[in-house]
C-alpha cells in the first residue's frame, strides 16, 4: 500500500513578484527579481549599497514604474489603474529610514491622518485605534508631542504606529534603524520584534543581523539588481553558500 502523501498547508503568497525589471534610463537597477512573501513571513532583505533594495520596495508600493515583469499584492496588480494602487498602498504599511512624519502635526495627528483624510474613516473610531497603536509602540505618554520634541527612536515608533493605522496586510521597512543613535536602535527593534511575534507579515531591509537571526524567517541577499542567495537567516549567516554573500556578510558583521 502506498502511503498517503503528507498534506502540508500551502499559504497563498500575499506578495508575488515575477521577473521584475526596473531601469532608470539605460541602467538596469532590478534585473529579473522573482520572490514571494507568504502571510506571517519576516523576510530580511540585505545587500550592498546601490543594489536596488529601496527601489524594490518602491516598486512594490507602486511608487516606480516598471519595465518588465509583474507584481501582485493581495491578488491586486501593482501596475494597474490608479484605484488599485491606492488600495495596495492602504494594505502596505511603509516605514522609512527618515521617519517622514509631518512636523506640524502631533504624534496622534500623524497616526490619524491617513485613515481619516485619505481613507475617510470615522474619526472617533480611528482615534481610539490610534491611541491603542501608540500605546502598543510604548508611546502613550507622548501622544501630544510634535516630532521635533521626540527622539529619533520615538519618531520612528510613531512612524510604525502610523503605518499600522490603516490595518495593513504587510509592513515594509527600509533600514528603519540606520538613522538612529545606537541607544535608541534597541527600542525600535523591540517594537519590531513585538510585531513579528504577533504574526505580522514583514519585508525588512536591514543591516541588523542579530534581528534577522532572531526573528527573520528568510533572508534574501541581493547584489547588483539580482537575488544571489536566499535561505534561513541563521543558516545563511553561519555559512553563506555564495562567495558574494560571504564577503558582504563578513563586512557588515565586523
Ligand atoms: N530616481 C532615480 N533615478 C536614477 N537612479 C536612481 C534613482 N533611484 C535610485 N537610483 C539608482 O538605483 C540604484 C539602486 O538604488 P537603491 O536606492 O535602490 O539602492 P539600495 O540597495 O537601497 O542602496 P542603500 O543600501 O545605499 O540604501 C543606485 O545606483 C541609485 O543611484
Ligand atoms: Mg536603500
């Protein structure tokens, strides 16, 4: 008797990138990138400067036009009529290196802005959620502060609360701790760890290898617009298979 096959549940990817090509003028920046992200994955994207990591995130968010390939998010085509792009952006929370908070708005107002103004949700409902989110990023005591009155780490945590305010299906971080003082890096990573443990789906460009090893479910190493190697972050950090990944990981772990 043949044994019955083991049925492993296959989650449909929330993000599916297939053969993505991005050029700026004659320069090819992304050269046939294919990758999927399934719900609950924490994908850490690493690679040398100028390799196209930020450009990849911008393409996923529909901020760049693409020359070839396909990006699907939640079953929506990213290169699509404007209506779909707005829907995609609502479902992706984006956190940048430079916080990008509105300086004339308080922490609470920064978190409220997109749901209330862009997505026209009921202000009272959103405000209750915004207070909860600021509490979640450990800032309930600073909700009325303006960005200039907050430390870098606090501003970044407001930015994370803001990204969560539209109930996104995936969070994308672009070097969220690179602009921070060493003392405040830890508080932002702690919040990111909480989010990971909640089961959030995350695509994170980072050089924080300890974070990648602890919470990353997959590491993707890019070089010159291509994915060179990917795998379990702990395995990859311990023994990268390719020479290029080995060289890169050695430099940043020094
Ligand atoms: N708007 C643009 N116009 C022309 N070239 C661009 C533009 N944006 C990015 N590039 C180029 O694309 C390449 C990839 O840039 P990108 O910012 O995606 O790299 P990165 O991997 O995020 O680097 P870093 O680690 O330094 O942030 C770089 O050579 C950059 O100069
Ligand atoms: Mg970048």
